[in-house]
């Protein structure tokens, strides 16, 4: 399940280097005409850099089991987690997405990661919109991989199967969530998706995890929504108590539709990565 900016594997409840900088500009005012001497220029405002203040990466104890990844505001924690698991939680990719260039130990060697923000960074992050918080949190985890795993990547665009999420002819059935300062999050399990105070792009991304292909939000709808979607998986269809399929449920319950198409797919290629030294 996924909460806030942490990604998860189906029924798990704990959901990939660059820093994100918020640009701050200054407006200069002319001095009064009667000023006889130049006044000192104001000190430049330092842009806010979002980065963890403390990061610890250690090999997990031999024989550990049960990969777990979780976070609260200001902290990121991973236990018995492989490089692949860290990549999955730091980059917007699918469970089925390939990572060309990964070494053999990427899905076998396990690590424990602890990261903490300082209070100033945390307060600045909390002032941003929920969707922006999620993107920045991902970029902060990407920075851990770049710094501690020496991860270097590049992106390639390849054609592949995608789905377009569009408005159904039956009419859009969701109501925009009331404005609030509550966080946003999403989770999904077998036959169920729940999104709290999240944009339709979050629904599209979650559907991409389930379908194994990119889902592109082409609804044209902005705003955040509370979404509860329920369906019967394909392997259970045909039973006496079977509910709608995923595609039918999306149209009947949300007033949306998935359309299969071919389109550009972003592939992350790993150029370099190393096992980190413990600290």
C-alpha cells in the first residue's frame, strides 16, 4: 500500500541523485533621488535545498527477511531492502519496469537505510502542496542513491503499450475533495484502490502499477479527490459473487475510462552503481 510519498508492494503498508531547489527571486527597488550614498545591497536569499540532514546506510543482518519501507514527515526508513526496492521507491516506475544495467546483487543484497531532515527543511517541505511534497521526497531518496550508492543513470524513450485515462461518456462521478491541510496518500491491494485527497494523476500512477503499463491522465480534471475503487480480479471472474472487472468498475464507479494505446515509455538505464560502505 502507498502512503504519502512512499511506494509499496501490493498488500504492504510501507510504501527513487538530485536535489530539488525552490528558486527565490529578489525585487530590487531604486534608491530615493535624494540619497547621497549608495546603500548596501540586501544579502541574497539562499534558495531552499531539500536534502536529508543525516543519512545512514548499512548492510542488513544476514538472513533478514521481510523488506519494509516507511516514512513519516522528516524521516525515511528502509529495512532489509534491496537496491531494486530502493529504486522502486525513489523513481516513478512500475513493478514490472526493467532497469537495464543493474548488477546481479541488486535484488539479493539487502540494506538498512535511515534518513532524517533537519527542522528547517521539514518546515519548508510542509508548506508546499501535497503533490509537490511527494515529488521532492522522491528526489531526496534519489539523492541518497546518488551519494551513497554512486548511482548514475540516464533516460531512454522507447515505444510501448500504454493506457489513456479519459472521461467516460456516462459522466464524471467524483467530487473534488474540500480544501484542507491534510496530507494525501494512496494504497492498493487485491481488487481495491483507495486515494485520500489526491489528484487523478495519483490514480493513473496506481493503475499503472496494477496493469504493468504507463497510464496517462488525459481527463483534464485538476484538483484532489477521495477515491474508493473496488473490483473483482480477472482470475475470480465467473464465480457467483463476482463483481465488475477493473475496466468496468472504473467507468461505473468513477465515470472514467481506460483506453489501450501505443506511446512513448520512459526507461531508466543504470550507467553505474556500487555497493555502499557502511557508516
